[in-house]
C-alpha cells in the first residue's frame, strides 16, 4: 500500500495554458480520494501526471516513499481504469484479465514456445501461469464475474464490461488505483449500482484509490475526502459533508449540491446584530464571520433545502412569485422570482445586474404550489452563507464540531 504526495505540481500546454497550477495534495495510504470539478478544471491532467502519462513542468510527485518524476508509467506500481472499457474484443473475459500479467511474466504464447524448447524453463512458466490463474480467480470472485470468464466482451452488458475493466486493474495488485470517470458510459441506474460496488471494493481491498469525476453526486457518495478543482487550482479539500456544509468560496458552494446553492446580491448592515439586507427585507446573520463587517456589499448564499415557500404578506421576508414547480416524488423543487420592483438600492450592489433574482426551493413533497402564486420565501438564517462579492471567499467561520 502507498500514499501519494503532490508538491507544487504544474503542467502547461502549448499557448501557455496552465492545466495544473501549483497543486499541493496528499493522498493518504488506503484512502479513497475523489477529484471533482467542471470540464477543463485540471482533474484528469492531475490524474495523468500521477500515472506518468504526462510529464511534469514543475513540482514533485511521490508514491509511497519513492519520487516518481522520472519513473516510467509501467514502473510506478499503479493501475488505471479509464472511461473507455478498452477490452480486447477477440479475447474471453479470462484472457482479458490475464493478458497483461502473462506479458509481464513472460508466459504469453512466445514464452510458451521458449518453454517448450527449454523444459526447465517450462516448469517455471507453469508455476507462473498457475499464480496468474489464482489472481484472475480471486479478482473474478471479488467482482462477482466468475460465470463470465468464458464469454467475450460483445456478450456482456455495460456493467459487466466495467467490472472486467476493474478486474484488469485488480489482478495487477497495485499500490494505487487511478480511476478516470469510469462510470460515465453507464446509464443512471447502473451508475448507482456501480458506485455501491466501488465503495465495497475499496473496503475489501483496503488500497489507495484516486478517482476523477465531473459528477458531484459521485464525489459526495464515494470519497472519504473530495478535492474540488477549478482552473487548474485546488479550491477546497475535505470530507464530503464538510465541503457541502462549509464551502470555502462561492465556486465550491455553487458547484457542490443539487440543485445548486442560491446567490442573492445585497449588503451586510449592523442593526440589532448583523443582517443581510436587500430591498425591503433582511435576514439575520447568526453564524460567526471571519471578518469584521459593519456595512459593505455582500452575496448571500442559501441552499435550496433551506428555502421554504410560505404564505405571502410578511414584509420581513422576501416576497416572490412561483415560476416553476417540479415534482420529484420524494421532493418538490420550486423556482421563485423575488420581487425587485420596489428596490430602492438596486444600483448600489456591486454585482447586481438588474436582472430578476431567482431562488430555488427544495422541500418535502407538497401539492399546494402553482406557477403564478405569490409566496414568501422563508430563509433559514442559521444556515446561510455570506460571500465576498469580489473574491468569492466565504466569510462564515466553519463550525468545527459540524464540519
């Protein structure tokens, strides 16, 4: 087993584009770490740098106790699973699993030919073939594909092919597994099933795993820690619920969570305590802040599950019109357009564009909401975040007990 350490790692492409920009990251031994972010954020490039498939432009990568900057990919003791299954169509599942080991151990058909010529060597080859067969059988048992070993890839479902691709990595018994969006080609139901199997696989193998995905649901459900990346830089590292509950900045807050966090421009004012104010309504800011604020522009962040449509008329609350209602079975998601018509200060907010402000509400199933209905928006003041409108930094101080 081995951990992975990246120190000031950088990778630039022609034209001066920094795909990875000074990344510092430690993956603990036997940890399941997920790199997540939008397309082009640098997560896959980071994985390829660990694998040795791309060269470093700066920094150091260590796997276990070994610096691997100049070590070839085949010698890094890693196994990689790609989005494409990349199975050999003319080989059975057994041969797909065993082929790489046979090449490495010299027991492919050329090795067998040499063994036929040299009987003493043939005995050693038989022992190696038996060891390979044992590895394949164990991988097949772990993945539940024992009954598929004599089939060809064309005879397998998408989920079965993905298990075979995982099996090819498992038989190598690497120090580190690397996964590059391996579930992207599967349908939604199968992705859920494979997520569960990957989690169980990590528990059984107790091996270091680094997993790349653009799907924040995969990140939250799989990772012991998640790394949120954007524009080649790490935005935040932490346990999934810590990142969800205490996002470091506006990017993380907007990227992690479905539906995404709502953002409303306004200002922080000091009345009877700190309040976020917009138009003729305000919300108490009861969470401790990292900065001393008396009065300044700010961006309020609130999760959809912390917005509740209530009867209209309470002027202390934002008033809104229901634009859209989506019934999800276990929840109701409503789009609310806040009233900005009486905004006396709409031009004073640095990031206010004059466009209608909409917030998303996610509640338990309810059938009383209709498009066009006037409602109040009850915001949970103990759950709101306050962001710097320029830097995007979260001004709310994390509660360590809840992080």
